[in-house]
């Protein structure tokens, strides 16, 4: 009977150790899978972020260069100023006509 009891204790202990090892390996596998899933998610997030930035760069309006100022002819500028003064009533019709003729060299 003593041998049977010893065998039962050894078998029970071996079963408990085996069960403990199986749980340990299952937990390790679950942790490894969770880490792999997390890494894959981080990679996917990085790819999506890069795609968003690329799309934003395409949609951003390019800064249009300021149009170059057209060279202003001094005579044209003077005539525009005279016309403005005439429109404001500062120059009379006769004064405007005389100043215009002078600017045009007539």
C-alpha cells in the first residue's frame, strides 16, 4: 500500500507540475501574441500617419509667387494722378486739360 500511496503522490505532483507548465507556456504565448499585435498596430498607425501627411501636403495650396509689379510709365502714372484729382473735384476741367496736355507734351 505504501508504494501505491507514493506512486499516487508522485503522479499527482507530476500532474500538477505539468498543468502549471502548460499554463505558463500558454501565458507566454499570449503575451508574445499581444506584443506582436501591438507592434503590427504601431506599424499600421505609422503608415496611416505618413499617408495623411502626404495627402495634406498635396492639398495644401502652394504659395503663389506675388505677381511682379508691371513697370509703370511715369507719364501714365501722372495721367492717372491727374484723373484722380479731376474726379475728386480738385482740378477743374480746364486745369485738367492743361495739365494733361503738359504731361503728354502737347
